[in-house]
C-alpha cells in the first residue's frame, strides 16, 4: 500500500525519501517536500510576486482597456452631457485606480516599516 501512496505523492509534489522504504509499513521513512516558491522563499516573497504580477503585468493591460473604453464613450456621447460626464468619470477612476496599484508596492514597505520597525534598525 505504501508504494501506491508514494506514486500518488510523486504525481503532485517533488519528494525524496530517506530511510527504509522496503515495504515494512514505511517505518523510519522521512518525506521532504521542496518549497514550490524556491529555496529560502517566504510568504512575504509570495505576496511580493503577486503584487508585482498585478501591478506590472495585468494592471497596465486593464488600465489601457478602460482608457480606450472611456475614449469610446466620449466619442459616442454625441454632445450628451450625461454620457460625456460618465466617460470622464470612467477615465478619472481608471487613472486613480492605476495610480493606487502602482503605489501598492511602496505601501507594502511602508506598512512593514510601521508594523515591524525599520529594517536598518533605526
């Protein structure tokens, strides 16, 4: 039965065995699971990668899409003040949102500094 569990685990994660694995119930067996984020990576590293992904890869694409959408709204408003004001609000909120997204990376460092103290010890 142990060999089946071993094969299933190998499908999903990288494991290495040390000790006796000859089929006596797995006594003396240790399982080492490698860190999927890389050696020495922490939850902080994971959060930094997520913020960088959204701020610098996904964010610009979404922002450009909303800018084009608001420009289309402005062009098709045909003099209607309400439609033009709606398009202007869309553009305004897009720029504000993208600005906040770009500042998110810096905000992480500010929050860490406030909660954990200065990394330089000062």
